[in-house]
């Protein structure tokens, strides 16, 4: 596990964008795993800049998003479909047919989850998966207690996560209760992982993730077992680390 501590989210986003640019240059049809939320926002801005100013070509890449709310129409401003369109996809030259985001509005959710796993397999697996982390240590929507071997499935969001995400909705009642999420096993199958976090609110989760024992109660701790996991965090998120890290 490579841990890199940066002055700011701006700095780690530049490093993460270079990592992705190098991957696409080496493998123009790379498969990227993407996340939503605040953590990857600056990274997406850097990728858009690389596309506009340095011709970074996304035309052959395929993307798989980690998760999507259940029962929220794709057109809802807070759906992860809308988030990705607005913050990345509408501003780069990715082919719409190469974009995969779970569909939380289908009737048969279980079938949709199996289909999603199958598409990842058919694409040859995910070369690089971007991850954020919840204050409670969740990755994607794998909340504390999630099975460490889990695959894509429907999960109930914890009250903490619903509270954290309520900032995007008018009332608590509007915050979805369920999501489709890649499982921890799905994430661990990705060739490389890049987990990013910034700010004080992530400091305890990062201490547990990097220095704590591996436990399903802090799902992100499983990345300690991954062969190519990179962790990019800012100084605030690194505040509680006691070991020597770069
Ligand atoms: C989003 C996702 C979540 C977020 C996490 C952190 O696709 O999978 O696990 O990465 O909740 O969210 P932010 O970055 O908003 O603090």
C-alpha cells in the first residue's frame, strides 16, 4: 500500500490526474472505475483540463461507477448519473455507450447487479478504481459490517451516510434509503486502487484504514490486502497517523 500525503486536495488531484493520464497513454482502451462525491471532484476538473488543453483522449476508455441510489430517477439532479454527466462526462470525449453506472430504477435489482458484474468481466476488469471514503470508513456504499467478499448488490444506507449526504437534498426524507453498490470483493478485484480523502472529517477513518486492524466494521481497511493500492490524502486527513508515511 502506497500512502502519499499532500498539502491539499488540489495537489493530490493533480497527482491522481497524472496517474490516470499515464494509464490512458499506455492503454488507450483502459477501464476506469469512478466515484462520486466531493473527494474526486477536483480530479475530474483536472482530467477535463487535460482533455481540453493537452488532448487527453477518452474516446476508447470504458468507465464503471461504484454506485447509484435506488429509486431516484436518473434525471434527478442528485442521482449519480447526473453528477457524472455534469462533472465529467459532458466535458470529455467519452462514448456514451462506454459509460456504466448501476441503474437504481429497474424492477429487478438483483438481475441488474448480476448484469453489472458481468459487464465488468466482459470489459476485462477495472484497471484503476478511484475511491472516496465515508467518515465511518465505508467504501462505495459498503457500510460498516458489509461482507469483505461481497459483490454488486443493494445495500441499506447507514443513518450516518444519509445524514452526510443530506446536504445535497432539501430534507432528510428525500435522502434515498438504498443504493446499488459494487461489493468489497468487486473492488478488491480491480487491478489498482486509488483512494483519496481530504479534511479533518476523514482523519479517524484514514487512521483506521492505514494503521488499524482489518475489519468489516471499517470496510476501507481491506485495501491493506490489495496488491496495488494507492492512498492519496491531504495533511488534515493524515492528522492522526502515527507511523512513518511519505
Ligand atoms: C461515492 C461513494 C462514496 C463516497 C464517500 C465519500 O460514489 O462511493 O463512498 O466516496 O461517501 O464521499 P465524499 O467524497 O463526498 O466525502
